[in-house]
C-alpha cells in the first residue's frame, strides 16, 4: 500500500502528499518494533551531527551506520572491507578521475530521491571546501571550537580544513547524468576510492541544506539516507533517532534509538543491569568479568583500526628539543600498560600503521623500545633541568584514560621528566593554543587501507596537529605530498617508512601507546553483533530482540 501511495504522490504532487499523513500516522500507532537506549560516555564533542565537524570516535558510533552513508561503504559486519553503498559501481577513467554510478531509488529522510545533484553539492565549495584550493599544501588553520549560531550558512573554519585533509587535490565533481558522477583530481591519486569510503565523504541532501535557516540548524538535524533519521539532538545530553522506513537497505528493525550521555562507567553498567539501558558502551576490560557473572548479559568487542597516542606540542619550551620528546617515548613500558589495564585484550602495534595496508605495511618496524637508561641519557644531552611539562587530560573520554595517564606520569617521573596533569572539561580546552599546551592524549584511525589515511591525514600538512599549530616538519610535508600523488608503489612504501622515522624517532610528533579496543555490554537476549569499530550497526539483519 505504501508503494502505491508513493506513486500517487509522485503523480499528484503536494496535494497527494497531504493525504499520506493520516495513514502513515495510523501505521506508526501500531508499530511494535522495539526502541533501545544506549549509554555512552559522550554523544558528540562538537554538539553537531556534521561529519566534517565531528571527526571523532564518538561521532563514528552515532553516525555509522545509522545516519550518514557514503558512496562506497564498509562491511561493518565483516572486516571493514569496501562494499557498494550509495554507489553500485565505480571505475577509473585515469589516474586523476573516477566515475561513480549511483544506486537508484534511494530516499533521503525528507522523501527526496538521491541524485547526482546531491553528490555534486556535497563536494561543493558551499558545503565542503569554502575558499580553499586544490593542489595547495598550505596548512589550513583550524581550531576545535563548538560552533555558535550564525545567521547564514558560513562554514565553521574547521569544515574546509577537514575537507582538505580528506580531499587535498579534489578539483570538482560533475554530474554525467542523473545517476552518474565523475570525481576530478588535480593530481594523480591511487587512493580516490579509499577517500570516497572514508568518514567525511558521506552524502547529504541539497534541498535540506538550502531550506535550513543556518549552518547550525542544519548541522543539528541533517537530512541523509541512513536507516534512522534525527528526531532531536540535546547537546551534552542525548541524541534520539527514529526509523527511516523508506530506507533502501530494508525496513529498520528498531522504532527508536536514543544515545544517552552517562559519563561514569559504574552508572552505565548499573543502568544496563537494571534494564534502564539496553547497551552500555566503553566498558573497561576489568569490568567485563563482573558483568558476565550475570548469565543474562554479555560483552562484545575487541581491537579496532585505531591506536591510542600521546601527542607533543613542539612549540612548548621544554619540548622544542626533540631529544626531550624522544625521552618521553623511551620511558614508556607499553606492554605493562596493556597487561595491567587491558588484561591482554589489546596489543602494542608496530607504530602508526596496520596490517591491512597490505604490502605498504612495514612488518619489521617497532615502537620506540622501553629503555629508561636511554631516556635519561637523552634528557642529559638536552640539558633538561626538570622544569614542569603540562599534560592536558580529559576524564576518561578514552577507556582507561585517567589510569593510563597516571601510569605514564610515574614512568616519565622515574627517568626525570616532571610531567604535571591538568584536567580539562572538553576538547576545546585541550586544543587551546597557550604556553600550557605541551602533552595531550589522542587516537588515530585508518580510514582505509593506505598510509595517507592515517599518518598523512592526521600529521601531514593538513593533519590536525599542523592545523592547530602543534607540530610541523618540512621533510615530512614534502613526503606527504609525494605519498598522496605518486603512483609508484615501491617508492611510496619507501617514503612512508621515512615518514615513520621522522614522526616516531627523529622529531617525534606523537608516540603510539597501544592499539585501541572497544567493548559493549548488552543482554544476551538481544541478537546483535558488534562491528570491529566504534560504529554500531542497527540495520536489518543485525538486530533481533
């Protein structure tokens, strides 16, 4: 009946649309699908739902695969390999051009059909790039700040900054026909398909943007193609979604999803056990056994394509000398952290890289060795006198964050580093450029299977570290451009290894602590499978109460 009614609308226009309201309302009244509440540490950091502003682990959880979708998707129920999404196929025209065929019949949350026009607009200056230019390696300055209401659609400065981080050389996207688009790059790029699949290249509805009063209005209720649509975002409190029953991938199995901020781990667990929440996220490994003592509950999850880091601001007086930063890296017993806080459920990786890079992976690489004597020698060579070095810290934004920080401070202290924790409330305070910005926590993901998705995207010319003015390196930036534009795979791998030498050994931008892992608790009666990611899949086929 709904399909016949839909055809009536298409034939009869807005008058017919009005007649659809009552029958749909009646159907909704009889909707017996379950609703769930998911207790999370944080819903979003930026208090918006824009994939170009909320580039975070918590954003990934609420965005994918519930709200936002890209042309090329990931298999959230498998190994995150690329699969068709809003595109059914794609092909290379040449080293700089990719043609994409759109899936026909896809409906946005406002009822519009997805067409090439929406894709072209998604990658436009108005929505994404602003005044930035392709083929420019000039760092776009940006700072992590929560947006304030604006009368028009002026983009927050970090939107084009992130856009050029994702698409440094994209010139334009053209519509070939209603369901075909072509992406034109200013340079050769072997990773265009990967960029299409990554967080931030997701497709939006053009009409919804044009009808919004301001950027902020749109960013708190974007119209996309996902299986669930936004009902309400309450900043720092909750996000409520409801089923998008015209979803191209099948009728969603849930009526509503509510992500609720519950900062304390104990409160998330207690709420789960009492039935207040159906899912509790960010469970520390030491709490898993206690939850599973109750036979009605289980904890799912494991390692993901994300590494936990400690990051340096080389502009700080005590960190300007790379020898001091090198001392930091050699004073850390990473395996002790994994053993004591993660119960062996994660590992110390081979630097900022992942095996799914294939032959670009440097299997013989390693993080800096735990060598307290070397750390002490480096500090002596640097003439470090024990001056205080601030360590800005959030309260368990990351699982085990505070406990890890306390261990790190003791390890650093044992070699002579005077590191002092400064607790902050949000990321804006963590990122604020001031004399007290020196050491902070971060995590880096690999958005697709090539080093440009991690090392370049996060530490290169338009990576976050350089955009907020923490760190830069001339040679690293030249190698970043080479990695992004070369088609010689052997030369690219050699360049990548040199970049690891710079960022992890010679002029440390960061040091990898361990591979990240995420754990979610739920009743066993709910048939649901966790993705190997922060994302939570509630599409048809992955939820059954």
